[in-house]
C-alpha cells in the first residue's frame, strides 16, 4: 500500500461509522483504488467485508438502503440449523449451518441466545415419535451439538407441561432440542461495525447506478448518494442534484440479496441459474394475548413448518413461504398472509382465539433462493452459490442467515485465489480468522462469561440512575459497547430532560447516529432497536422527540423532516395494516 493510499484509507477510518461523516467516507472511497468493493449491506455483505478486511484487503461496502434493511432484518430471527432440511435430504446444509450456530453465538453472545425448541407431534401429522427422535438425533450428530444441548423426547403430558397452550387432541409427544434466537438486524450491524473497526469503509444509502468497465472487465462502480446534500463528488443532472462518486477496485462482489439479479442484468450476465424470491410473514402479539412460555416448531395441515417464539414480552409467529413477484424494496403483508398465520396459530393453540385485532405488529421478508424448476417454495434448496461473470462480477446467491460467516469465507477464498493468479497480490492471503473473531460488542469473554458481564453492567446502569429494565436492555443490545452508551447517557442527561425523553433513549439515539450510521428515523426505530416489531408503543411514544433531535443534528429543513416523519408513520401503519386482497 502506497503512503498516499494509506493516508486516504486512514482518513476514512477516522470517520468510523458516523452518519454525520457519510460524505467524507464516500470521498475516502473514491480517492483510492480498493482491493474489494462489496455491494449489499445485509448479513452476507457484512460478513464478506469483515472476512476480507480482517485478511488485509482494503474493503469498501455500499448499500442503496440502510444496512440490513432487506432480508437481514426480516427473517425468523433464528440462527438455526435447518431441521426441516433433513426432510429434503439437505444433509450438507444441516451439517454446515448447524455447526456455524455455535460459532456465531460465541463471537456475539449478546445478540444470540440458545433457545430450547419444542416440536410437538400429533396423530396423522408430518412427524411421528420415531421420525422425530431419529431426525433430532441425526440433527444433533450433524450439527455437532454439545452433550448438554442434545435432544430429549417427551411423552404427551411432559409436552403439555412445557407448553400448556398446545392443542391436546391427538398429541403423541414432543421432541426437545436447542436452536439459537438472534436479533438479525443487530447481528448484521455488529458484524459491519467490526469490519469498520478493522479499517473497512461502509456507507448506507449509496446506490450503484452504473458498472464501470474497461476492456470488457469490471473495474469499478458509479455510486449515487441517496441522501440529499452536496459533496465533493461529481454532480449529475440525471440524479436530480444528488452527488455521484466513482469507486474503483480490483474485485467487486454482488451481495445484494433479492437484488442480485438486478445487478447481474446491469452486468449483462443474468443467464443460467437465477433467483427465485419467496415471501415470509411474521405476526407479533403481546404476551397478554399470546402467553407462550416455550418456543414451538410445528407443522401445519398443508405440510409447512411454523415457529412460535416468545421474546421480550411478546410472541411472534411465522412464517409463510410463497412465491413473490412484487416490490422488492417494500414487501407487504396481505390479508391472506395474515389469515394464514392466524389460522395456523389458532389450530395449534386453540384456547387463544386470536383475531386480527390482536396483531400488534408484523414484518415481511424475502428469501433470495436459487431457482429450481418444478419445486414449491418451501422445497427450494437454501444452498448458496457463487457466480463469476465474464466481466469479473462475483455474485453471491442463496444461503441462510446462519451460514453467513462460512459463505463469506468461501467468497474471500475465491477472491484471494483470483488476485494471486492475476498477480494483483504478491503472496497468498492468510486464511480466514473470523471463526474466533468476536464481532463488535462481543468482547465479553465468550458465552460462558456473558451472564456475569451483564450483571455487572446492569449494576453499573443502576448506579447511573437507570431502571433495571433499562440497564438490562442496553447491556443486552450493545454488549461490550455499552460503556460508550453509558458515557453518552451522562453527557446528554440534561438535554434529555429538556427534550422530555429518557436519557437512555437519547443516549441510544446519539450512539446510533455516531457509531452505527443511523441516517433516518426508521433506521433507529426498526433496525437499531427493533422497536417497530417488538415495542411499537415505545416507537410511537418517542418518535417525535427523536425526530426533532435528528433534524437539529443533521440540519434537516422542514421538507426533509416532514418526509422522514411520513416515512416512519407509513412503516408504523404498514406493520399493523395489511394490503387488501
């Protein structure tokens, strides 16, 4: 790396992950020739950026939306081994992602939690006692499950003791096994933050408008900043006054999730295997309406599998698995989706009598699967594949949240081999080190030391005047980064009181802007806190003072403030109100 390039890279690093420094970050990207540009800020792209940067590649990542705004904030929020894929004989998928669960957990135990899952089986159902016992035993073996978390089999009365809400008629028993619950958006953000801590440059709301090609080979991308405001880049009338930047790199990875084929079309390389988008919907209920005490995984009469999971005083249930052809950026729940999930819930938990009025929130996500002719959505493989086009565009398609780290490793291995063969690096890159690399916030001493760490931070929060619930929430959300939030709490305590909001809320907001690149109110209330899904009342309560603070901090005019307010209001509305059939 030349002295000049090192200086520009250092300049970018100094900006950290601060939303107020986005323009400087984009400028830093444009002032050097990078080793790698990653297009897409979901978990796949974040994982690739971390793996590449940690091996010494100068890496930049861009996303046309917020980080994790697509699939990576709309999953079932489980780092799981895919038990149902055993039915499809996807043995390799189960073995690989099953083992990855424990790695993801150890590297970020503050955002991932072991969760005992109960799989009830009924007379005439998809699963029976023998198939459940055998399936879970094979699952434990393939996933390398430690002895304390291996499957158990229950009689009907034991099954009901664990979850009394279950349907009693024809119940034959249950299987009990461990999955891992996660906050998918925060997992993505923490992986991204770790890449940035190591020197990667990452910016949201930066859209690739053009692929830059020389002599038939891809050499860069033309990126347009989607946030209004000037900058040092070029300004094009075609982009309505928004600033464009030309970024150059030795290799470019397309990790755009549901938009992978959009970029392949831009590259004129969309042929052979293509994406097949399927939609999954989840409904959220308050525990007062759906007092589930135990995570449940059950089959429906049409053969689909559904999760019902208690979390933070709520219960969420899903998912559907249907073909999708609509708006990729904003998939919506329909009345039919809601009716399907409600019907599944009421069939398995008949005493509840859940209705549309009981739905507190919802979310809809898309799975970017690789098309397989003649297969139903739920039958399509979750395998990931790498496509390399004639121009050199490297596209990552398919895969699962759980396998993000291994997927990233395989992509960077391929990039490393290509760079070496082309003489663009003088020596082979070191092997991946992410297997034992804690993500941001994960420096708590591993899962074994998480509990005492959290107890200590809750005590510290109490001394700062927080309630126990506030302190616990911050400690769990931010892990080893919580000290920075506590510092901001002290700094902004008086201002929070003036603004009529809790100091904990303002501290989290300032941290999100300065350390997690929150640009819009929706970024904060959806992807940095999860409030729109799991505490929608909290989001509604604090949206006005939060938006007022952001407007002052970013210097928004009345039109910008109104637009961002309307966007959040619309998302709050859509979380509860489905599209009509």
